[in-house]
C-alpha cells in the first residue's frame, strides 16, 4: 500500500490516494467503457438519434479518460496529474449520460398523448439543459480547484463547489423522477384516451420492457450520484473516498450497468419512427391539439371501474332521452372535458 513517503517529487505535494488502485479491476471497466463507445455511435446512426447517442458517447469517453487515470495511478498513486484525469473523467462522464436520459421523457409523454404532460416542452428543455450545463461547469471548476491548488482554504472552496455541482445533478434527477411520477399519475387519473397515432409504440412489448429498463437505469444513476456526493463531501482523505471496492461498485459498476441497459434497449429503437416526431424541441414549436379520433385506442388493461360503468349507463340513458338532451346546458356537457391549457 502506497503512502506519502512514496512521493519524491514536487508534483505530488498532496496525497490523494493511500492505496494503489487495482490494475485488473480498473482495466476491466476501462475496456468495457471503450467497447461501448462504438456501439453507442452505431446505434445512434442506425436509429437516427445522433443527439442522444452523442451525449452517451461523450459520457463514456469521459469515463474512459477517468479509468485511464486510475490505471496510471496503479503505478504512481500520488501523481497529481493522474488523479486529476481520474477525477474529471469519472465526475463529468455520468453527468453527460444523465443529460442524455433527459431527452427521452418528452417523447414518452408525447407517445401516450400531449394531454398527459405536466408542463410545456419548451419549459422542459430550458430547465434540464440549464441544470445539466450548470452541473458540468460547477463540477469542472470544483474538481480543478480542489486538486490543482494546495492552499487549504482554496481546496475547501473547490470541494464545496464540486459538491454543489453534484447536488445540482441529483436535484435535476429528482425533478426528472417527479415529472415521470406526475405523468404516471396523469395517465391513470385523467379522463383522456390514449393517442392512437402512436399505438404501435406503447402496445409493443419491446417498448414496455424499455420503460422498465429505463426506470432501472435512472435509479442506478441516482444511487451513483448520491454516493459521489458523500464521497467528495467527506474529503479525499476520508475512509469512503479511500475505499476502492466501494468506488468500483457504487460508481463504476452503476454507470456501466445503466449504460448497458440503455444500449441494450436503445430508446430510439423502442420508439421506432416516432422518435424523430416526438422530440421536445419539435413539440415545443407546435401547439398541441387534443386528439378527437373517431375510434380512439383504449388498451385492454384500462378496464372501467364499477363507478365508470354506472356513469356510462347513466350517460346512455340520458342520451336516449331526447327531452333531457334538449334541456342539457352546454356547461353541463363540458363538465367531463379537460381543458389542456388549464393543466399548466
């Protein structure tokens, strides 16, 4: 195990690691991240999802950089330069992958129907793009300041900035999950029919599996971010930061598994032709109109409750009575209709 006595140059006046990183464990993760980059780019090209694929590939490339730094640290655990490479790569990489998953949620909402959305696509784009950029900038600045400088006050400031950057990332993930929960609630409670235009998507078994896998990948990224906040907040010298097994499992493995799941059930493949038609940017440029199909699609799983059955029977009896229909006011007829613009 390396210690500060192994540092013989001015380039390593600070001790960042008290152990020599495992060559085998870090090399395996490095190799796997390298392999995933061309797979991501091929899938992005095949399914015409260049923005999503580029964001994921960028995150993977940063992870590769980070694990190159860890492999180099195997021979020189006190190297400041190698530690900076490791820290920057493993901090910034998952943030880019989180930015990629943020692109998927507006498409999920649009597939089921714009009436189920909880906010306008333009707001969604602005919020999550802004949070991702802010997180990246704070993480970059914090990582550099906390490692390049030696003054205690500046190191503490840099560490705090880095923690804030990671906190912004987990807050954005929390907002993302809250948005997904609101969408799920709206899907179950609002009196709307599903958009039949994309019924070939949400009735497909592959898409249903993708939805489960996508949720798991999101949870894994949240766990990784929460761990990294604690890791950095405790300081580079803390027992948590110096536990390599904990890092490889809760950081490296979490990001790797989440990425493998996203590539195995590639979002653009699950959406098919609707992927390009349901981008948040495109939806924000078009005023959504509530669909009024002649024969709307209603999934078999959406069975009416006994209350719904009684309401349906009552409506049928009312419509069969010409006198009652004639005396029914327009306000009464519109009570069960939902004004989409009022949902914001």
